[in-house]
C-alpha cells in the first residue's frame, strides 16, 4: 500500500490517543490536586487541537490541483504546522502562570500513585503514536504529521519529567514524611512549559519557512545541479534556477542552455529526461524547464553553471 494512504489513519490515531490522555490527565490532576498533571492535561489538549488540525490538513493537502488552486493544496500543511506551534506558546504561558501561583502556596498532593500511573501510561502511548507519525511523516514529507509527531514526542519528555517529580514526592511521603517536597510539583510544571516553548519555536521555524517560498536546502540544490549536468554534453548549462516547497510538493524551475542548432524535438526530449531524473530522487516534484539556444555571449547569470566557461563546473556537478 502507498505510504500516503496511511496519512489520514495515523492522523486519526493521534486524535483518539490525545482525547484519551486529556480526559485521564484532567481527572487525575484534579483528584490529586497536582498542577503538573493538570499542566500535562493542558499540553495534551493542545496536542488534541494540533492533531485535529493535522487531520484536516492532510486530507485537504491530498486534494489534486484545481482551477482556484493550480499549484495544489500543499501549503495547508505548512499553515497548520505554524498554527499548532502558536497554540503551544499560549498553552505554555498558561501553565507557567498557574505554576507560579501554586509555587507561592504549595499544597500537599493526595493519591500520588494515580498521577504516577497516568503519566507512565501517557509516556508509553505517546511513544507508540509518535513513532507511527514520524514514520509516515518522513516517508510522505508531511509537515503537518511531523509537527504532530513532535507535539507527542515533546509530551513524552514532559510526561517523563512529571513522572520523575511525582516519584520524588511519593518517595518523600513514604520515607521522609516530615520533609516538604510539594514545591517540586509546580517547578516540574514550569519545566514542562519551557520544554514545549522550545519545541514550538522549532516548529514555527520549519513550517513558516516554506510559507515564505524559501529555496530548497543547499544539499538539495546541489543534487539538482548534479542531475542537470548529468545530461552533458547534450546541454551547455543552465541559469535562473528557482525552487520552493509546499507541503511535500517541490517546485523546480530553470532555463536550460542547449546548442542553437539543436532541434525542438531533441531539446524537448532532454527536458523530459531531466524531469524524470529529478522526480526519481524527489517524487511529487513539478519541474518547469525553459529551453534557450546558447549564442556564446556568456552573460554573467550563465557563467556560474556553464560547462563551456567553467570546465570544473561539470566535475563539481558530478
């Protein structure tokens, strides 16, 4: 089965798992009076919203190009990833505010064992679901699924931190009941907030990059250059290479220089081969090539990627 067919089911799995964790963490957090567990419930609630956005975006981005969206719907995933990260910032601010209030007046926790169990369950569930999200997200280059996976993977780390904090409090109650360790709970909540702020920043940076039509990474541009020069000596060079990415779809455009005596049929055949080679390496890539006859005038824009004026260029390309 094509890996893209797994995008919607795995996004739906994330929705179900997050909804379950929100309910469990909220109930246990309120019962035992733990702000760190309640902060984890809020974190999972943000993850739930993010999962719903991811589910919507992968369904929408899968739609083929139409009259109103001739370049497809891929950027829906980038937009959703940015929205998800912004939601995390707000959630982190709320958690820090609540934790500071609790820190100023720490209250003893009851039934800490319930908190330990729900945090352990949260860690295990999120490890499993995030693994599937990462696997499908990487395979399909889905920004939305990868962002959702990072949400859950961050939740694993924060849940583990809360689990450790609650373990210390539980051990203190058992072996040193005279020792006040209740301050650990709000401190753990603040640590949770700081970790998810960092994750949110990374998601904003990655998602927003493609919204602004940034060029493909240098290593991909180098690979494209190699693929183009692979048609030498049938071609002379190229210029005005422009690239961008929308969701998992890449767009590559450039002007290809050929001998001015080459027939239209032969030059067209070369563009077909280059397009095929690029798509073999980067599937779901739209390649637009403009053929130009080389008149040996060598303008500045042509020299950088010209075989005739830069004999070493071909070697570097290979």
